[in-house]
């Protein structure tokens, strides 16, 4: 499964010394996406198979919630006193965000040195940039001791570069919905089957509440390879701690599975869907056989993950009228739109202004339809530095003409300030992780904070 060739991706997504190396490598095989394993397996063999020299791995696939689930796994691990490696994608501002080594982001110097080593070993063979970055993560992680490694799938699962992992401690499939149909299939069942491609014989797997078609497909794929699968609502549960179903004053949760019950703190991340992501992380660690101490579960209340219903307080936020709030969320597909709408239901007490920018390949109408009823105004955004930004005209069309043209964040925020009546309001920037990266940069955020 190969996308049209494009030599522009690394220069728009990557910068600095890292970008220079990746641009050279991109010329060897300038496909944005080519889902296969052979090229990377060959390269890893030349590197001494670092993917076989990792600490216990939790492998995470799914459509929405992967990053938040990885962040929760990391928080639990670190609250347990463990050193934790994490590989995620995409990055928001700098490529070093993709690699957290024993709790700290990789330095640019170490990443560049690793990429140059891979470039030399690869010796000009065809290789995609994502495959190189995956190899870099495995090489970095194999050279630093840790007690846990968390690896997020890039796209799909079955043929994703990260699926060279043969013996993870556990696998997770987060919420599955329509996205990347050109690569994964145009039905939920087909997409679920691709996500389930990370399942391995004898390796326990967990999944959350899924549409019946997705759950049945995941169960069938798990049986096919001999992977024990624990599903929310059948094998594990997570719910507000109050026995009557109402949230406790402190927001605590009760998690239950065959090992017994746990009381968990309120998830640190905002949004009703974070309860499930917390449950997925806990369920995976419980079935993995890793010995999480009691103190570790308190990590659920200490999770940090940018651009997931994140309140901004920097330069952009300071440009708004007094009493206004500025929020940021990177959700970008129909499933994310429906999840976001759940949170927006609780925001009806104040006017809400949505600033939406999207990637060209995404279903703008599918994302917008669930959130439109909650928007006082809607603004179409296309930042000059936003990777593969959908033109503002397309966003206006997807909104059935309801959107106004920003066209940039600064211009839209200035227009809102000029129209303000002095009463409190909220602004939410959403629709794209690439737009989220631009927003974080303009607000003054730096990676690792």
C-alpha cells in the first residue's frame, strides 16, 4: 500500500540537523506511506536487531486515543519508579518528541548521530522516513536501560513498521473508527482487522468499548493467532467510583478485572474518553505480567500529553479578552469529532468559538458534523506552515457554509476580540495535529514541558 511519491514531507515536517539527514534518506524512497515490513527487517538485521533487545514492550494500535493511552502507560510506569522508553508519532513541534528515553526526550545530537549511523548502515537501500525513524527508536531504546518500552503504531498495525516486534508483553487496540481508508479499508471491519494485525501468539491483548462489528473482528483475529483478548464490558470494567454511577467529588474511578478491583484517581487529561484510555493502560499492564506496585496506579492522575484538550496560557491565550479561555485538541477524524462533542455538551454555559484547520486527506465533514451544533462561531484556518493543510474554502464547504475564513489563528483571534461583548467565552483550536503544532509554537510551548 503506497501513497503517491512526495519529496516535500521531510522538509515540511522536520527541521534543523535532523531534517537534513531525513531529507537525504527521503530521496532513497520518497513515498509518504508504504505499509510493509521487508525493508525495515533488512535494515534492522544489519543493525544487529535492536528490536529484540528492548525491555518489556506494550504495543499500541487504534484510531483514536493511542497517544493518550501511551502517556497514561508512561505515567503509571514512572509512578512505579521505572525508567520508561516511549515512541510515538507524529510530533507536534520537533521530531525529538517522538523518542522519550528513560523519561527524557532524546537530544538532537544523539538523534542525529543515530540517524547518521543508520544512513551509513543502510548504504543507499530504499527505505521510508518512518521506517528510519522506527529503526532509530529501537536502536536508541536498546542502548539505554529501562523497565518498560511503549511503542505506538504509526498507521494501521499489520503492515506498520513497528510490527516487526515479535514478542511484546501486551498489545492494545484503542477506539477504532473510520480513518486512513485509502490504506486500511473502507469498512470498520477492514480497519479493525488491520489494527488487530499487531496481535501475536500467546501475547495478551486488550481493547475498549467498540462497535459490535469491530469487537467481533478483533475477537476473530485474536482467536486466529492465539492471542488472549480482554474486552471492556466483558473482561474488564472502568466506571465512576460511586456505586450509583455518579462521579465521586474527587473524580475517582473503579477498575475491575479477573485480578480484582482497583481505585484509580481521576484522569489528569480532560475529556470523558480519557476514562477509557486510562482503563486500557491499566488493563494492559495487569495482563502483561509486569508487577506494578500500588503507588504506580496513582500515575493515572499525573498524565501529561499536549494537544489533547489542553488549556493554553501563553502568547495566543494572552491575546484574548479577559475572562476568555483558549483550548487545543488535535483530534482530526469523525470518531474524534464525536468524542469531542461529548465534552462540548458540558460547555454550553459560555459561547464557544471553534478554529478548525485540517489535513488534506481527512474527512472534514465527518469531523465537523458532530461539533457544529455547539459552535457559536466557526472559523476556517490554514496556516502557512501547517503540513498538508486543507484550503479554507474546503473547510467552509464542509461546514455547509457556516464557517468564516480566518485564515490564520492570529487573525481569527483578533477578529473574535474585536467582536467581544466583554462576557466570558471559550475558543477551541481543533481538527489537526499539524495545526496543533503550529498553535503550540505560536503560544510559546516547548517540547518536554
